C-alpha cells in the first residue's frame, strides 16, 4: 500500500479493534430495536417477510401469505426468496415474535461492519478501514435499515462482500501479470482463470444471492462484473470475456433453479413478479408526477393500474394469476410514461433527491414510518445521509482526478447502480443503503489523502 500513512493498528490489534467496533454496532442496533422501535407498527413489507419466513419454517412453502389463513395454499413469486429464507432460519433459531424478527438484522449488520473494515484496509490501509467500520457501526440510516425486518439489511453486506471479492480478484490478476509484462503484454485467459477461477465462481454466487434478495441488484451485478473483467484482463478482450463468463456461471447456478421453479408455479420465469412491476405501477401515475408525491410511490396507483374487471375478490380467490397482474402493472406504467414524457426530467430529478436524502426531511421521515421506522429517528438520519452522499461522491471524483489507479472505482459500482435503479424505479432513502459503506469509504479515503498532503506540505516548509 504505497502512499498510505503508517498506522499502529496492524495485525491482531487491528482485528481486536474491529471486533470492538462490531460489538458497538450490534449493541446500538439492539437498543434501537428494543427502545426506539418498541411501539412502532411493522410495515406491510416487513409483515409479508415475517409471514413468508414463518411459512418456510413450518414447511408450507413459498406461498401467498394471506392463503395461510384461507386453507388453500397459493404459490407465489411476488418477492425474491433470499430474505424470507433467512427469516425462516432466524425464526427457527431465535423466535418469531416482533422483537425477535427485527433483531434478525444483527447478523447482517456485523457482516457489514467487518467487511467494510477489510475493504477499506485493502483500498487505503488499516486506519481508513477501522474508521469506516466505526462510521458504518453508528450510521443512523443503516441502523434503521438493520432493524426494519426488510430485505435491505441483507443486501448491504452482500454488496460490500461482492466488492471486496472483486477487488481481491483484480489485485491478484495484476500482481501475477507483472512478472510476465516483459515477455507478454497480454494476460492469458487460462492464467487468470487458473489463479482466480474459484474466486470468480464465488463472486458469481454472492451476486446470485444478492439478486435473489433484491432483483434490482442485477444491475449492480452487471456493473461490478464489467469493472472486474476490465481491470483483471487489462486490454485482453479474451480474458475479459472469460472472467465475465465464469462469474455469470456462478450467478446462474444460484438464480436459475428459482426461476425454473417460478415458471412451474406461477407461469413466469422471473426472479420476482409483483415486487418490481408494482413498483413501476406505483411510481408512474398522475399522483407521483405531481408536486406532493413527485418522484415517490403510491399504493393507490397500484390498485388503479389493475383492469376494471379485475376485482379484489378475484385476487383473493386466486382467479387472477401473478403473470396477468404483472402484465397489467407494466402496461399501465408504460402508458403513463409515454403520455407524460414532458414531466420526466422533473420526476427523475425528484427520484434522485428522495433517494439520497436531499428532499424535504419531514416528508421523507413521514413516508418512512410506513416502513417500520420512527419519524424522529428518520428526521435525523436522512439529512445525515444527504451530507454523506455529497461527501462520498465528491470523494470519488477527487480520487479519480488525482489517481490513475482505478481500484477505487469498485466503490462507484454501488453508487452508480443505486442511481440508475432509482431512475428506473422511484425515490426512497432505503434504496441508497447499499451505497452507504462505499460513500463512507470514499469520503474517508479523500480525507486521509488531504491530511497526508497537508502534513507533507508542512514538513517541506519546515
């Protein structure tokens, strides 16, 4: 790690410090669940995940939760399966009460803190890694996400873990290629695959689990694979294709069986059915293209997107399949976008502002109460996330301008993926949680370089 200031935090001492920080983060989150969320009603999505996890745990399978109370079990693919599966395991080990379910975020939170520390150490040294872990441990937005009993608390460590694994692959490919530069400037695909084949498959598996946690992370997976292939292969397009193919194989190994199950169960070979399409219908309607709800999402718009001959009784009685409902949601969203192209610039800008916390804090906090969060907490958390977004993006720009090494752009993969998915969907601060560790690291890396440069300037003057 050339250019990184020496730090006393190395070896066992560093790991002990990371363990202390992780313990702090877990203690804060446990207190948040027990004290702050004591009288907060769970949101509809959180209830859905809790019921689905209980259904899997009890052996009734992946079914429409309301059918658990009607006697006729109806298979579903409404949401991706990874988080309900994790909830099932957690409920089996800990319990299925409201507090127990919310405490399921402790394990992903510990993973996020430790993985952020290791990623920061690999990028910029042990001091930055430890500082980033501490920032993540006390990050109000991440604390709220980990206590929400929603899929975001699982997506964050998966994204950070994938970034760390991709960076390790790139570093290994570059280190092994250097001795051969004089004889052969092109990195051979067989050499890269021999050195990192299992790591590439592992990256594909992690990305596959991420996609099965939240379908929009397919975009993050694509961006990260492109970054990994480009940097690991150099200018050799054959190596880049080989790297991408092996990662895609690992991803397909995880995702394909679930898609085939959905084809048999609900007649749609997709990761999920209603989750992405209802997001489109609720984000593209007259209400969300106007001032009060601009760039947001409305459930009543989802209801309005159903055909007039499709009643609530039809849905409850399973006379309407998820495939038919998917098509109706998509058609309604496309029709509204096509008829209101002149409003798109304002809508897209509002979506970004909402996602990164740059919108009215009171409005954001009020909407967050529908998603297992407390108004007062979010009133503080969202403005802090907005400041971090500015500092992190500014840090990424500064790092890119001052360094030819593109390793730091592994952090940008999460930020770009969030920005694009929000553009295609709608604005909500919880969607930006997967980019928060990357923003923390980018801001700290830039701050450390400024400190080192300042010290060097003072030393030269003396």
